[in-house]
C-alpha cells in the first residue's frame, strides 16, 4: 500500500476539543463538581495540546515536512497598524545527494519552490566513506584549504539545486545527506 506524504505530518494536536456532552445534559445532572471536572479536563487537554505543538518534530524525509520550529513573526508585518505576533512555521527536507565529486561542483535538484518569501534557516549535512569509515559534516572546514567542502543552495535559471564543491577527490564519499530547513511565508 502506497504511503501518502503530508507536509503537516508533525505531531500537532487540536487545541479546541469537541465533545458530545448531550448525554450529560439529557440526564439533567446538576452536580457542580461534575461540571467543574469537565472544565478542568478540557483545560488540561488544551494545555497538553499547546505543549506538544511547540515541540520540534524529529521527522526527516525526502518530502517537505513541518518541523514544529516556530520563528518570530515576519519583520514589519502589521495588521491595521498593529504588529502581528504570529510565529512562522519551519519546513524541513532531506536531499539524498549521492556521491561527492572529484575536485568539482555537483548540483542536485532540491525541488523546493523558492520565491521572495523563502528564507532558509539551516543548511547542513553529512557525507560517508563506508570503505574507509570516514564521516564528515557538511559543510566541512579544514586548515588545508583544498580539503574544505562547500555546501550551498541556489536557484539559477529557475532550477533550484543544492550544490557541493570539493577541492580534492571526494568520490569515496558515496552516501551524502543534505538537510535544509526554511520559512516560506
């Protein structure tokens, strides 16, 4: 069975509970303690939903997903002259980059629609040499300039790519994952 992807796949709980309490009201229950219990249950569920909804989700997929991170409102955003305190959601996507190049730049499409409102907040990754058991973070900085590995995103001629540039032969690094996170509002 094919699994459908949803960018809102993070664990979000509704903050407004809808309960059918018609049975209670039909019973003509007038017990004030029972009413107080229902109010407290509702408040407690709402607090739990609010708490869960501000946690970052550690869900890494090759499709874009909500991370649960919340960034400050867009600078200058106002509603009728009043600053809007809405937080912006962050999206995450993993790009399976494959092998690194030999003293060159390699481009891999990332498939993220970029426009004037797209703001990247994190670009990072790791590359693996499974034969020699060497694992490097991306980007990689070395005191020897040729050993550095540059990692960047660009959208040239409407082709959005993640790019990695190596100064030496890094083709032994055959498994590379690049993680990008961004705001799109």
